[in-house]
C-alpha cells in the first residue's frame, strides 16, 4: 500500500503537459495520403502497365482496383483505431476490414469466373510476391513507427492491420504495373501470400507494439 | 472524494494540461474504481497492489491517447483489462513451468487409491493373449512396477505411445473380464 502511495506521488510529480495523440481519422488520413503519393511515385519510376487505359474499360478490373483501394483505406483506419487502448471507442469501425475482406472473396471469385481463357499468362511466380513485400516494406515500417507512439491493447490485430494496409498498396502497385490478366496468378501469387504476411504482421505486432 | 462525484473526464483534461493536483485526484479515484474489479479476479491483496501499480504506470504512459471528448472509464478499463490479461498469462505460464508431471511423482504414491479386484497373476492368461507389445508393456508396468517413463525407455518407445498402448490394452481386458 505504501508503494502504491509512493507511486501516486511520483506519477503526479511527472504530470507535465501531454501532447494529445492525433485523432485516428487524422492519423489514418496522413497514412493514406502519404501512401497514395508513394504509390504514384513508384508507378512513375517503375512505369504503369502499357495497357492500363484499355484495362480500365474492364469492369472486373476496375472493381478489383476499387476494392483494393477501399481495403487499403479501411485497414489504415482500423490500424489507427487499434493503436488506441480503447479503439477510440469505435469498435465496429475497427472491425470493418473483416467484412470488406469477406466481400473481396466473392469479387475475386466472379473475376475468376469471368476471366478470359485466352488472357495473357504471367511468366512471373514468386517475383510478384517479392515485389509485393518490397513495395509494402516502407509503408509498413512507417505505420508501425507511428503506431508505436500510441498504446495498443490489441497488438496482434493492430500489427496484422498495419501489414495488410501496406500490402494493399503493394497489391495495387502490382495490378497497375504488371501486364498480367491471369486471375489465377493474381490469386496465387498476390492475394494468398497477403494472408501469410498478415499472420507475420500479427506476430510483428506482438513484438513491436509492446509498451 | 467519492466515486459518485468524481468527474473523471474533467480531472483528466486538467491533468493533461499539467495540473498535478487534478492528476493525483484522478489516479486516486482510478485506484478506487479499479480495486473491486481486480480483487474479484485475483486471489491475494498483494497481487492486486502489484497489478494496480502496473496499471497506473500504463495509464501514465498512455495518457496522451485519451481526450476528454470520450468517456474515461472505457479507456481506463481497456488498459486495466490488458494489463490483467498480461499478468495472468505470465502467472499461469510460470505455474505451468514449475508443475511436475504425474509420472515424476507416481513412485511416491504409497498405495493404489482404488481397490484391486484383479491381480496381475490372476489375469496373466488374458494378458498373454494380447498383442505382444501391449502384453510386454502391462508386464513391465504392473508386474515389475516400472513407470510409463521407465517402460518407454526399456522398450524404446515414446512415453505417450506407451500410455496409449496401455490404455488400449486396458480396454481390451475390461471388455474380456466383464464377460467373465
């Protein structure tokens, strides 16, 4: 009991003005805008696919790109919320990516069903997964760095969301850069590895977001 | 200051602006708020005090993640729950680490706690009809008095495999002896 009283005195003495953490909307907006700039720059540097304008006429391709963008926004917001101990008291919003990922699966399935059998097949395999990870590395590092400033009580989820958010940027970059119309390849080498990386993100979250 | 008249949000807002008096009042009120919550979940007062200290330090570290636009109690309970789970995880992991396996102490049991209806000798005929490995295991464990670990070492099997084989042999014997 004496120790507790002593601690109260010590903590009170240390009560300097605390700079409040930014609101999760502002925090996630910062990540989204920076990641969008990063995506644009990397596309300018590595060039976008030459048939991009033609592909934008394909509704399934547009739907896939739009879904990835929405997942990116939702996972960024979720990661920002999960970096607060009480999820900023917006639990449902923090769990929204789960619903979006569930909706993404039928979209991929329909894209698969509608895929043209004569579509250009990719010669890449693991190179795509590697590119995905490399493009996502910088945004992931930054998001983790920013999240560490807060105090997450759901470190595994927060880590998984941070990595999925960064990977969504990687996946967007790949779809806009690689000349590839094989949905089978996209599922096998782009989207399925994202699940694996998400699990790695949960593990990283447990380690890096400890406080 | 009783809980009924404590305005946690106002105190926290003042504390975030560097008001030491408000911060002391807030922490004291938080201790009063959390003590019953922790006492219900932990066995000893010393444990509650230790954990309370950790929670207070966590509140101090995370105070910048709070703003008075949202209620204080869900925020503080989220931190308390997180630290409690951490504490319990470490506590049970430690207990598990120091726990003894039953096979390590079974030699110290003075006698069987259940009455022995059949001795090994009286059913040795039935045991001999079992598959050779199961019969050998039962002989070692019940005739020679070896433990599962010792039996496993002697016949070069895993302890779990010995236990499974013995269990299967018991089942066969039980079925046969019930018919007698």
